[in-house]
């Protein structure tokens, strides 16, 4: 370069001041951190996105020894890590980032930095362009055309919470631009890993299993690009991990509060740890929220805080319900609120109808909770149902449409149900009696009215209209029976505390003289009819009596000549009663009585096409006898206990039935009439209960 002194640059460092007599071969000059480049990039940085950002302090980490089955060593360059809300996805991503940052440094940092400087200089507005163009400039060009990172160990790129990404200006994920942006990100990455499989970039995307993301990942052009891993909430591994986490956190609390710990026994007792672990059911966010409440430094009393938690997780405790003030699960409730806020306000009423139904059948047999059954009872088409539920994959197990007739929809965690039923916590998202009681019950009556055949002992389920109907005829018949059975349960389980004018109007329109017909017969034990009548005659007697639906009558005043012989009657007992069974069985009896008993039996025995096996076997489980047998039995009770109370139910003489229930000692003494179900005499003597339902003209 001769003896000439190099001129200093007008901006930036003076790299070659007074340098002379040297040669540079294939130079690459990089200004590693010019303020202009950092400012340019900083405009596009999401605050708190870095794994070591102060905004994530303390960051969500996997507890040591948990989630050990998750690792980034994969046969494909894209992994989709999905799981429901609160299962610990962010903790897994955080732990992977920290692990990789310690074990693998970035190769070719100078070449990557030089490329970024060049990009800014060449095209300062490159970060303002369409996402596809940004992706081309930031990934395709440097890593494929320039060969940066070639031959090195893979660079790990982690995208946590893709379902929460949204374009500028979008207020919530309920807006479609958010979903389109998220799907575009998936398509760009999947196309990249398919076209350039040798580029050493390993992508991991974590998200909730939102419906639009599942649809995107399932598309034909993306399916071959990725592997997926589900982070389950209630698996054995998840439950063990949560218990391990709880024990570790309790140990930390013991060390933090040594003077608070009891000396007589270890704290907490083993059974109390087990109670919290069972309540969490593998739900990490539940466990973490509970431990933060117990350890709360502002309170400084973990002993008392634990006692409050144990009250909360025990539904039998009258202090169980949480309130806004002092809520131990405030963070969890905030999560639920943020999820529900994503629902389109126009769709919310339909969402609440579905949620209300599932709250009402949460502990019922599986077929009640099938989405096909729920939709046909509520009269909600398949497309409308999935639209109403599409933002709730984070809190519900929602089956695929092809599985909706076999796999039930389930709540992720009991805490979500508690949240929905507490108006102080969920506000306009809360479920009231109209959602959980009145609505489902009214829908059940619609189904039953379609199936009832007047004066016949069996329903005609072919008349039940299906808004979500299988293609095959056999599957359609099975679904109609499931819908009928679930509707029958709902019909008979009306909560006696519900005093609703709509329900009252509906009950007043029921022909109780045919209550032992189609409304009842599917349930062989008779509890559908019995449960409803039991509530009408006991739990809400004052309310329904005041509206002229029920009235009391002494058994001695019942005129047996007003018992109608053109209708079915019913007798139930836990003794042999009118049954012809072996007297050694002491089994409960369910007896259908009719003037033409032979006709009733013929309907069940000789129609194998119309009824499934359980109905064909009706005569093996339910007796069918002439009405005269039941009248003789009731006449005997009139003579023994003329002062005992019966109840007439029905809005008019022609639509009424008479109900008589009682409990006896073996010597025939009447014990009480308040409880239908078997009780024990104070002296330990077994009690016999009886239940009569007869059509009655008054």
C-alpha cells in the first residue's frame, strides 16, 4: 500500500490508521455492533421474546427430572410441540433454550453479522415488506445462497406460543388476520425445511392445539415436513412430574420458613401432598399457582395458606367456592378469562349452551358426553358446534368429527368448571341455571316428545330428528337410541331447586297420564320417571302446588275407580313386591302394569328389528303384570295406612297421574314418606320402599 497514510473513515472506528506495508487476502470486514444496525433490528424485536430477557424473570423452566422425554434431537428439521393450556409448554421451550445456549455456540457469527449489516445497507426497508419476503431475506438467502452455517451443528430456533402471535393492530386472536398470520408462518417454515433439508436449522414451534393450527399442520403440503409431540395433561408421566415438582417446592418452603415449621410432625403431611397432586391431575399451571399461593411472601404464613388450599380443593367443604378476594387460583382464572375473550361475541351464546350442557352431564355415562349426542339434543349442527368450540381447545378435549360419536368431549380440569359457575370470577362468561339446567332440560323434552307414542309402552326413536346424522343407517339408529337415552336422563334429573317459569309451563303441558310410556321405558330401572316425580312431589312441592300442578290427597281418599285402564302404570320396590322372581334373590322389582299385559310383553319379545338387545331383554329385568295386581296392592295399602299422603300430578284431570311412595318395616309399619331411596330403621332393621305411579282421573 506504499508509504501513503490511509484516510480516516468519516464514521465508525478507524481500523487502519497509519497502517502500511501489508496485504489482506479475501477480506471480510465486519463492524460487529454499529448503533444503526442495532436500532434497525430493535424496531422489530418483540420485547421479552429472548429466553434470557428480564421480562421473563423468573422464567418458566421444567423442574429438574421432569419432561425428560422431550428433546430436540429429531429426524426432521421441524417439530410441533402442542398441548393444552397450562401443561408446561413454555417451560419446556425455556429449558431447551438454556440447554442449547450452554452447549452450542453460533458458528460463523462474523459472517452472519456481516450479512445483516449488508442487508440493512442494501435494503433498509426489508423488514417492512411482506412476511414471505422477510423470510426469504433473513433465512433463505443467507443460509442457502450464502451457505452460512454450512457443516456446523444445527442452530435451534424456538417459537413459543405461536397461537398468541398476531399481526400489528390485531386486538385479539379472535380476529382472522391472526390465524392467517400463524398459518403463513407454518407454511413458510415447512416449505423451507422440505426444500432445504441440509440447512442446519432446527425449528421447534410450541402452541395450543387450536383448530386452525391443527388444520394447517394436517394439510397435505405440510404433513411431511414435521414431527409432532403432544404434552399431555393427565398422563402418568405428567402426574408424576407434578408430584415431583410439589415435593421440591415444599422443601424450598421448609427451608425458607424454618421457624414456621411444626416440630411434632413433618410438614406437610403425606396425605396432604397427595390431595393437591390428585387435584392437579398433571396440570402444571394449577400446581404452580397453588404453590405460589402457599409460598406468598406478602403473607409469610405457608401453614395457613396450605389450609386454605385444602379447603378449596375439597368440594365437600362448605367454604369451597373461591371468591375474587383472596382467590388462591387468581392466575389460573386470568388464564381462563383470556381464553374465553377470544370467542366471537356473536358466537358466545352458542358456546355457553354447549358448555352448560357439558356441565350438566359432566359425571354422566360416556355416551351423554359424545359431541354427536349433545348436538342432537341441543339441536346444533356440526359446523355451528365446532365454530362455537374452536377457541376452547386449550381447556377442553374436543374430539375430531370422525371420532365425535365414540370419544367424549371433556373438560381439561375441574377448576375451569368452577370458574364458569362462579359469576364473580367469570362475569359475562359465567353459566347460570338457564345454561346448565333449564336449557338442557327443555331440549330433552323436545327429543322425548318426538319419540313418544301415545298409550304405547315403547318410544319410536325413528321419529327423533338428527341435525348431525351419520351416513350409515345402523349408525343412525344407534345414535338415535343414545340421544333418546341421554335426553331421558336429563328429563328425569331436573334439579328440584329450579323454579323457572319456562320449566313450569313445559311441565304443565306434559300428559302425566302417559308418563310411564315413551318418557320412561328406555331406563329399565325406572329411575327416569321416578326421579322427576320424586322432585315434583318433594323437593319443589310448595312451588308446584302453588301453581296448581301438584296436590296432596290422603291415600284413603283415592278412588280406585278413577285409575285409568287404558294407560300403563308402574310399581317399583326393593322387595319382591308383585314380582315372580325367586324369593331368595331379594332383588329390586320394576313392574309395568296394564290391562292387556300380554300385549305389552309381545311388543318387547317379538320385535328384534325395532329395539336393540337391551330392550329385547326387557322382560328379563322388568315384570309385566295385569293392572289388577297393582290395584290389589294399592288397596291393601289403603286399608293399612289410609292417612298416608299421595300426590296427584298434572295440570288437568285428563293429564294427571297419582304418585304414592312409602317406606315400611318388615311388620308393615310406615316409617316415612320423605325419602324414596332405601333407608335403615334406627334399630338396624331393613326398610322396604315402594313407589306407585298410576294414571288417574280426578
